[in-house]
C-alpha cells in the first residue's frame, strides 16, 4: 500500500478492506471548506507549463476560483481560463517580464494556451464536477489548499477510487459500482 490509493488490482477482497479503512477516515473529516481527500503520498512532480502560472501569487491578490474556472455544460469540466481573462491585468501588469511577453503572444495568436493537464480520472470512469458543486462540495475538499501552491501538481489523491468512495461514504452519496463504472455492478471487467 506504500504507493498510495491509486494502485488498484481487480481483487474485490482488497476493495472491501480499502473501503472500510477510507470510510473510517472520512467520518472524522470536517464537512465544510476543508480538504477531505488524502494527500497524494506518491511522487507527483509538477509538469512544465507553457507559462509559469502561480496560484499562490494570484490567489494572494484575492481572486476567486470562478473568475478563471467556470463549469460549462454538460458540466464535467472546470474550464481553463480564457487568455483574455489573464490579459485584463497583464495588458499592463508585469508586461515586460518574459513570461508575460509569452502570454501576450498567445493572446495575439488567438490560440488557447496548451496547459498541461494535472488531475485526470482514468478514462471510462464516470465523473462530473457539476454534481459535486451542486452538492456544495468546495474545491478545497478535493484539490487541497491551492493558494499555497506555486506550480500545480497532483497534491491530493482525488483521482483514486479509494478517495472517491471514502468521501461518498462520508456524505451518504451512492457507492454502488455503477455510480462510476459503466459495467454491471456485480461484474468488474476481466483482467
Ligand atoms: C487567475 C486565474 C486563476 C484563478 C483565480 C484560479 N486558477 Fe486554477 N488554474 C489556472 C490556470 C492558468 C491553470 C493551468 C496551469 C496550472 O495547472 O497551473 C489552473 C489549473 C488549476 C488546477 C489543475 C487543473 C488540472 O490540469 O488538473 C486546479 C485543480 C485548479 N487550477 C484549481 C483552482 C482553484 C481551487 C482555485 C481557487 C482557489 C483556482 N484554481 C483559481 C488559473 C486560475
Ligand atoms: C469532488 C471532488 C472535486 C471537487 C469538489 C472539485 N474538483 Fe476539480 N477535479 C476533480 C477531479 C477528479 C478532476 C479530474 C477530472 C477529469 O479527469 O476530467 C478535476 C479536474 C479539475 C480541473 C482540470 C480540468 C477539468 O475539469 O478536468 C480543474 C481546472 C479543476 N478541477 C478545478 C476545480 C475548481 C476550481 C473547483 C471548485 C470550484 C473544483 N475543481 C472542485 C475533483 C474535484
Ligand atoms: C487580477 C489581475 C491578474 C489576473 C487576472 C492575472 N494576473 Fe498574473 N499577475 C498579476 C500580478 C499583480 C502579478 C505580480 C506581478 C509582479 O510581480 O510584478 C502577476 C504575475 C504573473 C506572472 C509572473 C510574472 C513574472 O515573471 O514575474 C505570470 C507568469 C502570470 N501572472 C500569468 C498569468 C496568467 C497565465 C493569467 C491568466 C490565467 C494571469 N496571470 C491572470 C495579476 C493578474
Ligand atoms: C469530497 C467528497 C467527494 C469526493 C472526493 C468525490 N465525490 Fe462524487 N459525490 C459526492 C457527493 C456529496 C455527491 C452528491 C450525491 C447526491 O447528489 O446525492 C457525489 C456525486 C457523484 C456522482 C453522481 C451520482 C449520481 O447518481 O447522481 C458521481 C458520478 C460521482 N460523484 C463520481 C465521483 C468520482 C468518480 C469521484 C472520484 C474521482 C468522486 N465522485 C469523488 C462527494 C464526493
Ligand atoms: C465513486 C466512484 C467509484 C465507485 C462507486 C466505484 N469505483 Fe472503481 N474506480 C473508480 C475510479 C476513479 C477508478 C480509477 C482509479 C485509478 O485510476 O487509480 C476505479 C477503478 C476501478 C478498477 C480498476 C480497473 C478499471 O476499471 O480501471 C476496478 C477493478 C474497480 N474500480 C472496481 C470497482 C468495483 C467492483 C466497484 C463496486 C464495489 C467500484 N469500482 C466502485 C471509482 C469508483
């Protein structure tokens, strides 16, 4: 188990063990505005981004998440910011810094900035931000305190099944397999 919650075999026995452990942990977690999933104990280097954007610098200015991350239909994704949002400030702020010169070039080209994805749920697993936002789960519950983060990395284990289920148990959200897997609940895929 050293390598964290993300490593999953197909053993249902192991699954039951893990569900029990994560449920006990989650019950102690406060319900509001706190990180609810475990830190990612495995290595999680930050990818190199096309522009060295820092959440720490920008959240210290008092900016809200939703200024940059909206939840467009159908609601699975929190979008990456439009470059024009950055340029509302950076048309003047720090405009001679090399990173901001690069930012202005992206803005002029009209191409979206090719941000490298940090968190990604295994393809095929059913995921949506929308249901979680509607249930009043805060960003910090799953992503941790990003206001302390310069280069974004997978600081929490939110993409692992143990984290999903631990929180679902704590909030009385559904935990039957078909909530998140398209295959029938009593038949995990053959490996
Ligand atoms: C001024 C714009 C801005 C604000 C405000 C902002 N972000 Fe971001 N966020 C970005 C940009 C740009 C990226 C892509 C670069 C990166 O990963 O650092 C990003 C990436 C992320 C990612 C990683 C996405 C992935 O690839 O998996 C998370 C998680 C995130 N933001 C959460 C938050 C949260 C939570 C808040 C509020 C507390 C917030 N952000 C506020 C601009 C912003
Ligand atoms: C219930 C847990 C949870 C909550 C709450 C949550 N996220 Fe996420 N977030 C995730 C997961 C899981 C992913 C990876 C999703 C994927 O693979 O598309 C993700 C991905 C992202 C991404 C990358 C783009 C995308 O949508 O895949 C951004 C940006 C992001 N989250 C920002 C936020 C912000 C801002 C908030 C609060 C408004 C928030 N998240 C709330 C779990 C959560
Ligand atoms: C509300 C205004 C505002 C918005 C919106 C904003 N920034 Fe900034 N940004 C700042 C300020 C202020 C600084 C600090 C400038 C300084 O240190 O001189 C900064 C610093 C930076 C730096 C570091 C520059 C350097 O080398 O010192 C980068 C890179 C950056 N921002 C990128 C972005 C990106 C990308 C976006 C859009 C996702 C964005 N900013 C949105 C105000 C903003
Ligand atoms: C921090 C707590 C938390 C985490 C972490 C979390 N969830 Fe949820 N999830 C909830 C809550 C609460 C609901 C809302 C249940 C409701 O509306 O009755 C929900 C609802 C859902 C739904 C909609 C269920 C339905 O039938 O409407 C899906 C799908 C889902 N979550 C998948 C995931 C996946 C996949 C992960 C992990 C990648 C995950 N969740 C992580 C708390 C969480
Ligand atoms: C709340 C969401 C959720 C529920 C409920 C859930 N899973 Fe998962 N499951 C996931 C996520 C997320 C992953 C991907 C984990 C990773 O990549 O580390 C996963 C991965 C798996 C895998 C690895 C193979 C694959 O499909 O990628 C198996 C096997 C699995 N789950 C079985 C089950 C079984 C059996 C149940 C019912 C007892 C169940 N899961 C219920 C979210 C869930």
